[in-house]
C-alpha cells in the first residue's frame, strides 16, 4: 500500500505500524517522514515492503508549530501564526484495492460519438463509391443511317488530357439536319485524334425551341439520358457511341445534346475530341477541373489566408453546398476564422441543430456580429444550393 501526504510549513510527521505476525508476539515499525528541518513539505511516503496483511493498525502522528512559538493575537495580527497560516492534507492511496464508492469514467471520449464502440484502423483508408453505368453490346450495325449535323470541319480541339472533367451543352438546329426524319436516334459519332478513354461519359438529349444557349436557358431544359459508361477511343478517326436507350426525334424540333465525363490524364492520354469553330451561341460549357470537398461528421480543412489581406469593409463568401440528409440538422460550422486575438471574425452554421442558419462576421472583445434565419430541409440537405454570405461595413462620417 502506498501513502501520499501533503503538508504546509512546520510539520513533523511519524507513522507507527503495528505488526501482528502471531497471537503470541507483536512488534512496531516506525516510518519517519517529515521533520521540522525537512526541505520539503510535499512528498510521497513509501511504506515498508512485505506482506501488508501483517499490519493490523496504522497510526499517524504529527505536530504543527509556529516558528519561534509566536502566535498572532487580535491586537497584533502579524505577530506570528494565524488561523489561516497552515493546512494539512493527507491522501491515502491503496493501489491494490478499489474504492467501493469510486466514480466511473469511460476509457475514451470521441467528439460527436455516443455509441458504445468506435471502429478504427491503423492502415490508410479509402472511400469507394459505387456507380451504375449502362454497357452496350452491339450485335450488328447493319441498317444504320448516319446523318451529319452541319458542316463538321474538325478545326477545333474540344477535349484533351487537360480537361479531366467536362460538361457542355450543344444546340443542333433542325435546319442543320434536313435529312433527319422523325424516328429513333440510336447513337452519336465523335471525330477524334489519337487513343484514350473518357470515363463516365454521360450523354443526354432533348427537344427544344431555343435558337441560342445561355446559362439561364439550359437550367430549364428537359433531357433524357441515352448513354452513361466508359468509352474507349482506338486511334484517330471516327468513334461511334451507341445509346443504351434510343431517343425518339419528332422530326421538326431543334436538339440539345449535353455531354459530361470525369477522367484523368492516365486514361485520356493523348486523346483529342475535335469540333468546329462557330460564331453563334449554340454551345455552352465548363472545361475547368471542378471538384467538391466531401466532409464527414467531424474534422477540419485548413485554408490559406492570403485572399483576406486586402479585405477591409466589404466581404462576400459564396459556395455550393449539398448537406447529408442522414446527419443534418446538426451543430456545425461550414467555415470558421479567427484573428490573432482569437476573436471570431467569420463563421457560418449551415445549419445549427435547430435548422437555423447563422452568419457571424466581425468581432472584438465585446463579442461578434450575428444574423440568423430559420431554414427548411430542402435549403441545406439533399440537394445542391448556392449560398452567398455578405457584409458591408458602413463608414461613419
């Protein structure tokens, strides 16, 4: 058994252990701890080794004194020792037994987790997502008629290995396809240079009365998916992509064809998809390598602050977000920023557990500026929503 004792100044402590090895004999073991001239008043006192069951009783003796035997009085409060000039705390630690009234505490506490278990691994983990694609097996291509839309010159490169992601809408006017009668459209042909693969190539087609395309117009289009799979291009020339579901053309309308894919340089290799330079607004797309950040139930991502250096009196932070409907609403901060004094300068709860959106911007020692607004589930989970948080600091004259 191990004992620990804590004393303030001017203590003299002796322990007496009474041994009862048998009914016919007894002995006493003395353990000297502190003396008046000891240099420490806080120490761990080890009891003698051996069978502690042989000790029946442990007595502790201690004396407390005031140096010079001076004790303060009501008339002279600074004469010597007073009622608050000492304390004596004794803690007994028994490492071999458990306290019947001991308090309990879990072995681990994991933020945001209330389950009784937590799965973990000591190896790197990876996230795999299953996607459904529609493969096509062509048994025969006899009886297929190819119709060229417009004057395809192949004088422009539309897709290269620099375009790891791609999405574009193309408008084909009925006047460019005079020989295309109503009926089933079974595929589309690409003019390409070199070999490569486009992963997750998705093609959608729809009728339209539009004569030009812009960002607002394409948002209201109704399109049918006709292809969704990996397409390999073997060598330069023309590559036919057959649809897994044919599109029924009405014979008179213009057509909008939407193309998108997600790939990488290793798959695309030297492949180039060729097109034709035109002057009218019949194509709109995005060839930048857009990505999104997928977050779990906890964790942070640190960003650089270089972009904030020139921000003074106005700020707008905009982004797209698609919340996990299985988790939200829950307490979270989609972004958070502090200054050198640890004052909260930027913060958005999207949402908090009460389904309200909070926008905090600007703070000092007295607190931070905040506005909030109740939200419905469709505004923060299950779908992509665009958010813009703005503050303009009005200058007082």
